[in-house]
């Protein structure tokens, strides 16, 4: 059974606050339209992952799963940005 904060392929994070923050960071990556905002949000995700790993809140598999999800969100945001640019008229 999944909790409201679970996402397929994600580790179970220590508590709802940590999970909520993680999904908030992912949302910021995916909705950002300026390249600088996409990069900043992605870097925030990497820092959050590192902090969770450094404090042993997640194991190495959790780090890998979260990193993969952050990269997937980054790719989706960049694709959306390119679609937006392609749709603009010069």
C-alpha cells in the first residue's frame, strides 16, 4: 500500500516532512521555465539528496533512486522548455 507521498521507484523517506520537501523540490524542477530556475532547483535537489545521504537518513540505494528521479525531472523540465521555445514565433 502506498502513502500519499510515495512515488514509484522512490525510497521511503524517514517521515512525511522529508517526503513532502522532496516532492516540493521535484515540483519546482518540473514547473520552472527559465533555464536558471531549472538549474537552481536541480542543484537544490542534489544538495538535499547529499544531505540525506550524509546523515544516513537514506542508504546508497536511496541516493541512487532519488538522483535518478531528479535527473528525470530535470530532463522533463528541459524538454518542456524546448517545446515552449519551439512554439514561440520570432
